[in-house]
C-alpha cells in the first residue's frame, strides 16, 4: 500500500512538474496486458532520460531522485512481500540483488524511451505472441527465486526448470495479473495506487506459493 501511494504521488508530481513527461500507450486502450516479471503496478506517466538532459543540476537531481525513490520503494515492497510469504530468512545480499535486477529492468525502458512494435502480418503477430508467452512463462518465477536469495544465473535456470509442465496455468496467471494491473491503472489519479496496492501483493504471494510447490527444481 505504501508503494502504491509512492507511485500515485510520483504520477502527480510528474504531471505537475514542468519537466516533460509522456503518457504510456496503454492508457486509454480497449485492452492491454501490463505484466511485469517483478511485482509492480504500472505508472500512468513516464519520464525518459532525454527529458532531464541539459537541465540545471538541481532540477535534474530532483527528477532522478524521484525515479530512484520509486524504484527503491516498489522493489523493497515486492521483496518484503515475497520473503514474508515464503517465511524465509531475509539477507541484505538478496535484497541488494533483487533491487539491482529490478532497477536494471526498469532503467532499460527509461533509456530507450517509449517504444512500440506494430506487426501488420498475421503470421508475424502470432509468432510474436507465442514468443512473448513462452518468455513470460519460463521467467515467471525468476523474481521469486531472486527474492529468495538465489543468484541471477541460478534464478534464471530454476525459473525455466520450475515452469516446465505448467505452461497454461502460468500463462493464465500472466494474463490475469497483466490485465489486473492494466484495469486498475486506468483509473485517473489513483490508478498507480490501486494496481500496486492490490494486484502487486497478489502477484508476490502467488510467486511465493509457486516457489513452495515447484522451487526445488
């Protein structure tokens, strides 16, 4: 819930701040799946790296501090929820690793800026859908293993192994959580709070439950 408040406040600050922001393409769409490997609600405003280039130092530092604070709070909330649901010992090393991977995956879209891929060919569209589905399922448990304390390479291997034989159930969870994030994030002003405060904890607990069932891979 605290992370949801932080995301909603960050959206409000970005909208109020004169530094340019963009609105993600999924806002206003008829249907979208906003799934993330790490439990986190999508923000309704996005600030790219180009927006802070050539700004005066105080303004640039303020903008960067806001983004870092959001990543830290949301990442910490996900790690705490996963480890609490697992009832496992918490180590600083696993927290640092979790935040590092979570932050790295979040920085890439910021550096690249808003991107979209349009496939006009039906076969290419179906192929893209298959690839996205397979990747989402195989790495569904990745953040859970990282939160548990596994190293990144080990977490990737175990996620792929643990997902075998459960493709359709895991794909169903990807769609359910992705649509859930999107539906609640569509609400003006408080969308970030709702998606992060409601769907992200369910996502985290689902990871913990599945790790208990399939985490010995």
